[in-house]
C-alpha cells in the first residue's frame, strides 16, 4: 500500500480540517506503513521520513502536531533526533513520541529524558489507539 505524501500537495497539510499533521521518522517505512495509512484514512496528514534531513525538511515545512521517532531503526540515534528537534525553535514544542519494541527500555528511558513525551510499543498499538492518544500529546496553544 502506498502512502500519499500530503506534504507534497499544495495545501495538503491544511486540507484535513481537524486532522493532525504527523511525521514518522523511520528507516523501515514498511514497519509503520499500516499505521501511517490508517491514520491518513482517519483524516490526518502523514509524512514518512527515512533520514533526519528528510524529517527536518518535512517538519519545517508543516510544523507537525506530533513527531513519531522509530527507535528500532539505525538512525544516528533517537536521542540525537530528539535533541535536534528540541533545539530548533520552530519545532521545539512539537511532541515527540517514541515507537519502540518491548526490549528497548534503555533507549526509551534515554528518549524520555531528552524530551520525548511518550512511547508506544508499535507492534501492540493500533492506529485507532494512536489517534485517541493525540489529544494527550497536544502542545500548549
């Protein structure tokens, strides 16, 4: 299933009234494709970024409502991604949610200490559950 990149469409991110702007940072896009597709079907604008540079380009162009960082991938490090997001003034308020597996407790702890607001065990989390939790992660107005 191919995910339509709402970032590349004129007005695509703002076309979903009430929808959230979501960025997934993962080097294994197939591992989150189902979640991203279903969240898109629920009216959220979804972008997949396979590199930190892609994530920043997407995040700067849309000011995401939530950034999901897949700590199961070989990114430079999830902690480094979080630090860079929190150091960017336009992105600093964006909630970062870690996508993890059961055995990643050490990385989850490091990510939470660096400013991630929550984590999800991706294999045990449904897209509907993710959508229900989004109001909890909303940044202050």
